[in-house]
C-alpha cells in the first residue's frame, strides 16, 4: 500500500493551485505540503498539482546535493521511493508555509537547501 503523501484538503489546495497555474495565473502560491526522506536528505516543497493527471506535482525540489530547483515530480513515483535504510517518503504533518514559494526558492538557492 502506498504511503499517503497528501491529505484530502492538501490535495484540494494543490489542485486549485494547479488549475490557476495551468490558466496562466501569475500568482505566487504558498507551498501546501512538505515531503521528505528521513534517511536520504531529499525534500519536496509542493505548491501545485496538475489538474489533468492529478499526479504531477510542481514545487521546490531539493535532492540533498546542494542544488534545489523548481520542478515537477509524480506523486506515484514518490510513493515508491525508499531511502538507503528502506525509509519511505513521508509527509510532514507539522509543515505550515511561512512564505510564498518564490521566497523559499530564493532562500534555498542562496543556502543550498530548503529552509525549515
């Protein structure tokens, strides 16, 4: 069974942001969910979900190699990833965005990793 990576309310917000993004809305969304590998230093700060496929997420991706960048990832792919100690990708239930995504990107590129 795949690990639940988003709650129903997070998924609703991700899809709403994805719809706005697909329509060319130039707003700067706030991240909705933080996913991470507890044993591999990878983090995904997701702000939108493709409304067509409902699986392709967009946000700030930090694979733990000092080069965080905006990009896309399929939630179905993340659900199958495990780290070196066989730990799955987890959702951070305590994450609450403190700034818009563009500010996380700016800080992550400056620091080489996504800020807490």
